[in-house]
C-alpha cells in the first residue's frame, strides 16, 4: 500500500480524530462504500441476518490469516452468516490483485472504503477489525486484530448468537 493510499486513515489516527466508536450493544453505523470497481454501491443491509463486518487492508499479513479463518467459518455456518469484507483506503486494482491471490469467502461481499470514513465511523483502529452484527443491526461482538484463537472465538460467538435466535443452522455448525 502506498503512503498516499493510507494517508486518510493515518492522518485521522495521528490527529486523534475519531467519532464515537460503537460499543457492543450499539446500533451498527451506516456504511457508504464503493464496489470493487470503485463505483458507489448500495449500502449493505445489516439487518435480517447475522453479519460479520471485517475491515482489512491488502498489505496486512494478519488480515490474510483472518481472511482464511473467515473462509473456514463460511464453510461451517453456510448461509446463516453473511460476510462483508471492507477494504480500507486502497484503490480497486490493489484489491482485485489481493482477491485473485486470496479469494473472498464463499458468498462474501467485498466493498471499498476508499477514504477511510467508514473505518473511522466504526472505530476501526487496527487491522483487521471484525464486528459481528445481529439480525436487528446491533453490534454484538468486536475483535480487534488477529491472533491464535481468532477462528475459534468467532465460531463461539456466532454459535451463541444463532442459539439465542433459535437458528437451526447452529445445530448443523456444531456437528461439523
């Protein structure tokens, strides 16, 4: 990633500028994003289903590991969980190259936060930052960074949310 591409996010961080970052139990902030071609696209729906919102960057090594873990989770949970990958402050060609080498999880939607405004609104302060939003649009879990146990923690949170909602897909996920 070039310095010019990272400048919006780095400037906000260096200046200490932030909006109130959502906490667990808060409504998920709105997303104003572009598609992977760089064109404005409809705001992703964050209600009606459990959604994993992952803020990442193509140059981030831990993001690649989280990307693999999210792919494994989509195999486990199938259509019961929606995955939204939000690339922060990069240009479409870099994201397309990344996706060619690291394909998005099955049925995941990839969008671009080209000026890092969404990352700021969501309180993303490191890569990756992963939010789990319930079917009513409320943030239920936040994972900042990646490390050992990421996949197991995400699976545990998702199963608990599905059990709380009485989702039958949780039973299938437990059997795998």
